[in-house]
C-alpha cells in the first residue's frame, strides 16, 4: 500500500502536519521532506491572528451569556456550548497547527501526537454537532411554540448526545495516529497515519465516513431545519396578513413578526457562514481522498493553506452570529460598559476630591506665608508694615 509519510493535507481526520503538501515522489518511494515555506509562514501569522480574534470574541460571548443571573434560558446554554466548542478550536486546533508549521517535524512525542489529534477532531465535531442542536432547537421553537417548557430538557439531552458523539467518533484518532521516524533521506519524525491502514481503500473509507459525519450530515440537517422554519414563518405571516384584514391584532401584527424576522436573519447567517467556511475545505479534501495524485499536480500549496485558514474563520463568525443576535449579549456588554463607566466616574470623583484637598492645602500654605488669617467673617489681610492695622 502507498501512504504518504508527510501527514498533512490539512484535513482533520486524515494525515496532518505542518504543510499542505503530502510530499511523495512519483514512484512512491523517495520522499520530499516538508519545509517551512513562505506560504506556511503566512499561514502561521494569519492563524495566530485568528486565534487572538476568536479568543476575544468567544470569551466575550461566554462571559455575557454566563453573567445574566442564576437562571439561564436554554438558548443561552446552547450559545455557551457552541462558544466552548469554538474555544476548543481556538486553543487546540489553531495553536497546534501554527506551532507544527514552525517546527515542521513533530516534536511532542507519541502520547501528545495521539491525544492532540483526538482533541482536534473532538473540537471540530463539537462545533458541527452543537450547531445542529441549535438548528433543531430553533425548528422546535418555531414549529411548536407551546412546547417551551420541554425545550430546556430536550436541549440538554441533545447537547449531551452531541458531546458524547464528538468524543466517540474521534476515538479512532488515538489509534491510527502515531509517531513515525524515517532515516532516509535524513532523520525525520512526524505524527501521521502512515502504516495504520493495510489497504488504501480502508483509509479512503475512514476519510469518507468522517467527511459525512463532520460535514454532509450536519449540513443536511441544518438546511432541512431552516427550510422548515422559513416555510412555517412564511405561512404564518400569510395567515396573519389575511386575518388582519378583518381583525386588527396588535400583538400578532407587531411582536411576533419581529421575533420571526430575528430568527429568519439568524438562520440565514447560520447556514451561510457554515457553507461558505467549510464547503471549499471539504471539497478539496474529498478531491484529495479520491484522486490524491491528480490533486497534488493541480492544486497549489498556497490554496490549501488558504482554504484551511478559511475553515478556521468560522470559529470567529460563530460568536458574532449567535452572540450579537441575542439580547443577552447586548445586555452583558451594556453591563460591562456601565461597570466600566461607574469605575471611571468613581476614579474621577476620587481625583477631584484629592485635587480639592491638595488645593486647600496649597491655599492654606500660601495664605500663611502671605499673612492671611482665616476668621468667621472672611479673610483678613494683615499689612506687612510695622504698626499698621489689619484691613478687612
């Protein structure tokens, strides 16, 4: 069987590593070892920048969602879970990818190789699955608005299933990844799947299974849910318009459509961001799994770098999509600003008091030196000439 030694074609379940090229000669024997190329350097810089932005945005959403009182709605719990999943991508996938590009070889040992490859896939599965849970929850909220009392319980069950499935489906990473060292053309160690599959079709089957679970199935569920949401919203608005000709219902005409429009906008952003960020990444992966030699001859390494980074960008979009569309995020940011303004006002008042005291001390000292005596009726300036009477 033929397996490229260099791990990375940038796909979370396939062989991974610092560059996008699975370098292999035409005869399948001689290896071209990876290097820290210019494209890889650009990738490292952008990845660290995305890591910083994603950390700030997701931590802000997590703080705003968790600081709104003791009782939290199930929607806020969903947002917090999605934020945690994005933070896993931020603090595991992004730094590991950037550092691995810098070191080129894998230098963290076999245990870290298996564990980090497992955690990377858990992070990516959890992002996809929690997004699916949010889609199912929004569908239930629109199609069955009277079932709010059970929504929190159902969302907890779905979240438990999502995280459990993320862990279970990522477990194979612990067994197929390992440290492999070669000595020709030089000593080189890499964390790779090289040698874990007896036949090439076995590796392709595993890759395709992960592709379906990680991308196709979540995408299909999301599209199905939001299509039903849009159909339901359209039908209800049509019914409301028909009824409003006969009976003027202020509540139905104002409040409900506004909430539906917010859900509509959120659903459009959810589906659009997921499709835009992940589709190019996985389509390239699908091409590689099916026709690796043809893809390596056709697609430049810079493009694979760019598509991987573009996929990671979804972790930055999620807090914007789910956070800024919720009122709790705005309230949390407002509380933060109010707290900051209160601290600033307190500091300003403290400075004014200190300055007033300092001014009083300075005035007293100046008056003392100028022979000014305070009295109940005001200030009496004492003449400095001998024998002169004070003048008030």
